[in-house]
C-alpha cells in the first residue's frame, strides 16, 4: 500500500515525523526506505535540531525559517552529533556525592538530557561575556543588556518561566 503512494506524498508524511520515526517507517517497505534515503538536506537539518532539542518534535519540516546554509552537509552533521552523544553515553556519570553542586546528578547517565542541554547551550554561547551584551544607552555605556541571540540561548538553557531573561 505505501509503495503505491507518490514520492511527494511520502515526503510530506516524512516531514511530519522525527528521525527515529522515519527510520522505523522506512523498515516497513522498500518505497519508504528509498524515499528516506533520498530526502532533501533540510530534512537532516530539521532532525539535527530536533535531536539537540533546539526545536520541538511537533514542528513540521520547512516551518522553521532557514538561514543560508548551502555549504553545510546536514547528513554528516547528524552523524557527528549521534556519534558524539554515543561517546558521551560511555563516559562515567557526572554526579558526585562529595561535591555539593553535583550531588543531584548522582546515578544519572553522562548523556542525560540536562548534560546534553548544557553542552549544546554552552557551545552556542560566545567566547566572552562582552560578546553577549550590548549597551542600553549610547551616552551611558555602563548600562548593558544581553543581545537578542544571547537571550534566546539563555532562555533555552533555563526553560523555567521564573528563570527567563526578559
């Protein structure tokens, strides 16, 4: 039945799925598998962003505005992200009963959601605090605020409403 669907409709169905669900669907028939094998690179971009939890899983591919990324190999980026997190899973757990600020991580795997989130979030931050801020007033440069990009990253890192930067 799936093999009778036009390739455009299969792509539309796949655009609604996560990468994992797409792979599972690809195991059901050759037509879906071959469609999955030839998806456009924006699908891989979308799946990488979903995997890194930078976008929700319920957002359809193509609804996120894309920057110019013609030179990026998103399939390779996806492989590298999967590989890095697989290696992270093999690391010892980060929690430690002797260290006050790491006790809450005891018995959690090294690749748990919070560790992944922090690694991704910190990697998106600029190298210095001054690059994260801008002057509020041209006359008084001592008043600063976070740049729009920095606010987005910090609010993503700390998703609790009470921790949001306005």
